[in-house]
C-alpha cells in the first residue's frame, strides 16, 4: 500500500495545490448560485476562466503525484502538447 506521504512527496506544495483547487471549486459554485439568483445570466467566460485555473492546478497535482510515485514525470503533458 502506498502511503500518503509517498503520494504527496515531502513538501507542503501538494496541500497548497489541493487548497487552491478547493478554492476554485468554491468560486465555481458561487458563480453558479449567483447565476441562478440573478435576473441576467452571468457570462460563461467567468465559468471558463475558473475551469481553466482548476484544470491547470489538477494537472500540476497529477504531475507531482506521478513524480512522487514513479520518480519521473508521467509524460502526459508532453503528449497533450503535440
């Protein structure tokens, strides 16, 4: 069984990224609630911006997990850029 310590590496960076991800999810829910309660719908651009930030954070978490477990990046980022 892989320990949490091994999954997250040694630093607080992983936990900071999780906290940032939770913050972006919270922001997304707040935008959704404002959109439901407002007579004028919120522009979808705001949802897209929050989603892009959260996606970037998730990719960094995945890369760091991969590096902590495998000792190297998983290479998905390189494949996606092609």
